C-alpha cells in the first residue's frame, strides 16, 4: 500500500553557510543608528550616553550627557559669522574658562534666548560668550551656580527695584512695597525672588503662609545673620498688612534652599509651629471679639438684655471659656482660617448649642463635672433674669 503524503510538509532545511560571518557583514540595530547619526547634523543626532555634553546637543544632552549643568566658568563661545544677536544655535560652542567672568576685561552686553533658555552675553572686544549663570551688569554673580531651570516655582522673580524701596544692604532688613511688580523670567531678573508660600496680607495667605514666614525667617536669621555676607534675604512690608520674604536663592545656605524646595511638595514648613500659631490666633480672636459676640448671642437666644446678662454672669463668676468650648465641641463646629483675616467661628451656632444645654439637653459623655457645674450656674442666672 502506497504511503500517503503529508498535507503540510516541513520546510526544507536552510543551506549551510560556508563559515562564520565576517565583521563587515554584522550590522546590529545600535550600529545602524550610530551610522545614520554620523550623517546627521549634530543637533539632530540621537541620544548617546557616551557622548560628552555639548551645545550642539539638545537641552536633554546638556543635562544627561554632560557632567553637571553649566556652572561658573562653563560658557559658550560665539563661533559663527556676523552678529551674535540672531545667530543660529549651532554657532555657539561649549568651552571651559576659569573665573567668574569669561575674561577679566569682558563686559555684559545683553541677553538672548538659546534653546529656550536665557543667557547673559559677554564681550571682551574680540570674542563673544554666552553664560548660563546669572550675572549683573557689573559682572557680579547672582543666584550663585543655580541653573534658572532649577529655581522652584514658588519663587516669584522681582522685576526691578523701582517697585520695592531699595535693594537690602544687610540680611534681615525690612524693605517696603510701593506698587510691587513681578513677572520677569527666572533667568532675566535682578536676582531676587519672593517666597510665595511665606507671603500674605489681611486678605490672603492665611495661617499656613504666616507660619512659613515665621519659620523661614528664623532659619534665615540663623544661617545668614545681620552683618554677614553676602546679603541674601530681607523681609518685606506693605499696605493692608502685607508681609513677605525675598531671597537671592543661589547664595542661600544649602539647608535653607532645601527647605524652600520642599514647599513644592508640601507647602507647610513646620506643622507644630502652624498648630501653635492657630491657637494663638484663636485666643486673640476670643479676646478681641469672640467672647463679647458669644455672650450677646446667648442673651439673644435666652431673651435677656445683653448688658444685664453680662453683669449678672460676672457676679456669678461664670467661666465663658468653659461654656464656649463645651458648646462648640458638642455642636461639632471649629475655628476657621480666614486666609489672612485671622480666625473665625460661627458664634450663632455655638450660642444655639449653649442655650440647648442650659435648657436641659443631655450633655455628651465626655463633658466633665466642672463644665456641668458652670452650665448649672449659668442656667440659674438666666432663670433669675427671665422672671
């Protein structure tokens, strides 16, 4: 009987090669990419972690391929033809020079944006250099060795000293606002920044910013006391209770700089200080207006003249603080931060609950005997005045 053939026979074996492939015939994916890259302009080359950072690479290459980002002494030299003002980015070549200035006799002639980053431009009469490190017109550094891209977002550049009274002459000085103007880019300002999370007024900021103002001020006083050099911070004051702190970020102590950086992740520097500040504000509010308003609301609910009620309670030695705390906790109401206007609480709701407790409402289980006794005395005073 004839054997049946398989419907899908296996493919024939490939022919044997005469020997191992030569090196000329091996072409891996990485090799092909490198070969293509050689034919491309420098700025279009693919990322190569082995390649030293250069201006002709992208910003990503400057950070990853290079060693650190550009610091003092690392500059770009203009190598193109014509003027530097509108030269192509490829007309700048990276070089390393010593000293804070490109040359001792170089002077700042302007700024320009190269690859979306602002640079200071210097000229020594023969050559033109671009330096990422911020410099002022006299060649003195500002913001230390900090890349403008590394300055935290919660720092707002101050546009010019025409809007703040004067540059500070000593650490911790108080500068006054007139019509403060902010908004220049971080790479093109006079070197000073407002710490947004440590500024506020009667209308904004709140207890969080005020606490940060206290804590940051103490840190700066310790790290950069009055009389020390360089001058890197000052306090600011203005109308409507405006307060703030301005800093020269790059020259700050490293610990202070890290504390400012951390505000980006959690905008409160010290929870314990913030809690203490809120308690201070609540005590102040109670003394200024809270106690009077609470007594007034209680008298209104009980149908008693406020002045007579207050005099009678004073004679009976009523502890209004004890009455108030029990009422607010029983009603589950708390002080609220008014974002610059101090602390506030709903005194009407607190008085509602206090009069309910006077009228016989059952006390919560956590109320102690002393508090119950205060309410009993208050009830006797109210009953006497209602007769």
